[in-house]
C-alpha cells in the first residue's frame, strides 16, 4: 500500500485523540504521513488556571503528543484562535488553512462533526470545509500556490455523537496507544470541576459503546463527506 498523507483538524488539543486517535496510531504504524492543525487551545476551560498560562500548557501537551506519535513538527500547525471564538467567517484563519492544504497536499482530511452542539466544534466544521473547497479552486492563489483537491473528507464525532454514520474502523489493536496518548493531556484530567474526567479510561468507553453494534471490541465511527477510497 502506498504512503498516504493524512490531515486532522482539531478544534482543541485532545479532540484529535479522543475521537480519532485510531487515525494517528494506525496511520503511523502503516508509515503514512500525518499533519495536525490545532485551531484553538480551550484556554478558558479551567476555574483554576489563568487562560494565558493554560494556553501554553495545552500547547506543550500537544507537542508531547506529537513526539509520542513521531509526527514531524513541520506538519503541526497552531492557528491560535481564541477559545470560543472559532468562526466560519474568520477569513484570516481560512487563508491559513488553504495554505496548509495546498502545501501539504493531503489524501485524506478528518474534520469535526457539523452537528456538534459545542460552538467551537460546529464552527470548525464550517470553517475547515470552506477552506477545503477554496483550496480546490483557483481563488486565493496567493496562499499556497496552485489549487489542490482533497479527495477524501471524513467528519468525526466529538461531544455530540452521530445518530447515523457511514464509516467505521476496528481500533482494537490501537486502543492502548489512544489511552496512553490522551493521558499526556494532564491538564485536562486535573480540573476540579467534573467536566474533563473523561480524559483517561472514559476515552475507551465510547469505543466500547460503538463496538456493541459490531463484532469488534473497539470502534471509531465517521461520516464520509466525499471519498475515492479510504486507507
């Protein structure tokens, strides 16, 4: 199988692991090249840590995850959008995403769930999909040069799980990697209020829940927006 280029758009550090950590673990084992784009840092999510400090903590944790999976840092991008300010109308961020897409030239893109009930997540879907469409046009030619079409686009579930989905993957061989990776986000597991306690073992619970509908032990599910063939 030829090497693929895979890009994951993560609204915040940890979203990329909780909901599509299989993508990273399996893809790296298959020697595919990975790029991750972090849109924001969720820096206003703690009652204990000041936002400027938490932003740097989350970035440091994300870079540890990158090292854990042996992902090249040249393929990692932080857009530094303020928490709760991701917007489909953010033209500057869209231009940055267009440039990343045209330069990296991914075969597959993973984006957040369009119907997620958390504002940053649903806005990320619109923003990134707009950029994917514009990267495929002759518009914005100043950003990244020649147009590029991403042939495979899949959305992954985040807070709001899918009622229906069109693609599923057995992740049984990679669940341990996923759990180890999510534990790197230590700042998420130490909040005094009970919003982020899903960070450790509960990461596996959704995969178990999805497995209940199949013969496999752990699953991740996706909706296909367009495709010419998956991994």
